[in-house]
C-alpha cells in the first residue's frame, strides 16, 4: 500500500511525492473491503453489525459527508441489500481478495449456525470499513511496483483514518482502528505524514490504533552499516527494476559509488552540489537515477533515493563513503531498505542483511500499538515477522501476538495482519470495559498499550524489551487479572 509523502527539498531530488503500502465497542477496519453478506458479520436478528462501508473505488454514489470521492453505504442500505435476492445490485461493494474480510472476521466475527461456531476476538463489536482505492498508475510506474501488487496511497489511507475516527463522535462510542498495511519506504522511525497523523489520533480519548509490523524480517531487504562500507546486492534474472532508500543521520554527508556485475563503475556520486544523477552503462541497458534530500524535512536526516531500471542480474556493489573527510561528524551509520517483497517484480536482496529494524511503516509511530507475530500453537517466533527496534532506538514492537494459522471465516491464515486483527479485537474488549462500562473512561492507545504491556507474558531467558517480542506476548486474561489486584 502507499501513502503520500512529500519528501522533497528545493534543488534536490523530486520524484512523485508518494509512498506505497501493501496490504496492514466499535471496531474500524481499513484494507481491501469486506464481504458484508457473510453471516459472520450479522447480529442475532439477521441484520448487519456493519455500521458503514466507505468504498473509495466506487464513484457513482454519494461520498461520506466532508469527503469528495468514493461512495458510502450505511447500515440501513446494507440491511436492505441483505434482504434482497441480489444484494450486490443494491450495495455493490465487495472484497475481491479476501484480506479485509479475513481480518474483520478474526477481529470481530461471530456466527452460530447449523452447528458451525465461529467467534472472533470481539464477537459483538460493530464494524466500520474503508475499501481503499488503488494507487495511480504513473506512481506505480515511477516506483517500479510489480504489476500484480496491490498498492495504496498515503493520502487515501489518511482520509480513511479520518473517516473512521469520526465514528467516535457520530456514534458516541470508542473506536479501534486497525491497519493491516505496511511499507519499507521511510526512515523507520515513524516520521511520515501517516505516522504523525496516527499518533495524533491515538492520543485522543476513546481511540486506539493498532498497526501490524509486517512480514519483512526474513526477506533480506534491510542493511545497516557505517561508512566507509561496501554493500553487495544480488539481483535475480528478469527483475524489471526496483527502488531503494539510504537513510543516514543529519550530521554526516554521504558519497556513493556503484559497480555493476560486469565491473563497470560509477564512482564518487557526491551530492554536495545539489544535483541529482542519471547514469547508464556501456555494456548493458541498466539506468540508475540517484537523488538526495540532504535534510529530509520530516526527520531532519539525510535520504538518498535510488531507482534501478532494467538492472543487470548478478552481484551489484554499492560503496558508501563520506563526501569528504571533514564530513565524518556523526556516527557514520546508515540504513538501506529495499521495497517490501510484493512490490519487487523479480528478486533483489542484500547478501549480508540485517533482520532487525524491519518493522514496516507506519508501525514505528510512537503512540500506536505495534505488534510483531509469533506462532500461538507452538509459542515460537514467526521468522517472517518484522523486528524492532525503530531506527532511532525507540522501543518497537510493543508486544507480540499470535499470527500463524489464525482462524478466519475464509480459513486459517498466517501473517502480520492476523496478529494485528486479533490484537484489535482484544483492544475493543478492553475499551468496552474501560470506557463503555466506565472503569477507566479516559482511555486511549497509550493507556491500553501500557495495560497490555503490564499483562504480557515474559520468558526468563529473554531480556526485555526485545527486538522480536517487544515487552512480551499478548495475554489479555493476565492484563485483567493484574487490574483486579489493583
């Protein structure tokens, strides 16, 4: 999925100003929509527990009040559709890939029919859904996103969050927002517009925001080092292109050299003159664009952006050095991130990757509840799960939740989104106890996070906080047990 991030600076590189994301008692969900006709989302009387659906992809109906695009479907319209023999003729929104439906059922599904029992984590919660529209084609082409990948824009995600958090005012009840989305673009310290906006929402009373940590932990898409350093990057056959970001600190100024698998070299790309670089090679068709934001305006750190088009397969070598000896003023440390796996049309990986600092954005936002993934059946770590900490050392994830072979109405599913969905259902139950029942009426994400951290299960042989487990394994029963003692 992708979000808008105007990370440009005057006289420095100016790619299209967007980031991409792949797909992350009132519950709110954003992702690929929902199959609202399923019994798992109905109440005992047969009506829908879905309060509303905003489908950003349908432009033929009325958008929500205060928004300019998409179509909103109310619970009354959904109930009318459910009574019809052709519900999609009345409410034509659906979930083509099942991602949103699976998350919603795990978080808030409930069904008891003809001996079939299914219960999500918060089975009586009401649901609001946003189906995000796809990213614009020219942006997908610029960032070389694989054709089959689902990608969404940051500005659309932010609009979705604004719509969902408004439910707290319209329906006068707490709202839990869960995002099963993630990107490797950004500084991995929560300094994106979406991260900042989620922090703002999470700080409000009666709101909680849960973000999955992604599945990039074992994908070999992150490298960390200190200049001067050589990094080897393997590009597989039939890779059409890819982008990459280098993030340094706000003191050091970097120079970059590139060596192709055939031995051709682009040496000493020095950005102190404020000029972007376009390079091609004599013996192959590779084209490389390299641009700099010396002071990226949200983080204040240095960002170098790479765009490889038609890269030659084999081992590429990237050398990161100080632009001049006097420019070594800080630690010299830097991070390199490749896109998330789904966005690369082909195979690209670092030969000596760092599995840490692989939580996808916006899960590194400070106030949101960030979860990593483990196997709830065995208690073991899920190798694909993103790992902390944030690039600035902030403690992320907050804790780990089960995400392997999790029951959904579409069958068992595995991944970071499932861990986030389960956590969101648990948070909804906690918000009902604290706010609706009045035991802690001023609750928000920070309050819930702190209580869940207190109740998390910790092993004796692990030092917490931990890059994989955060402060431990989610255990809501233990959280309530500790609350009962106070």
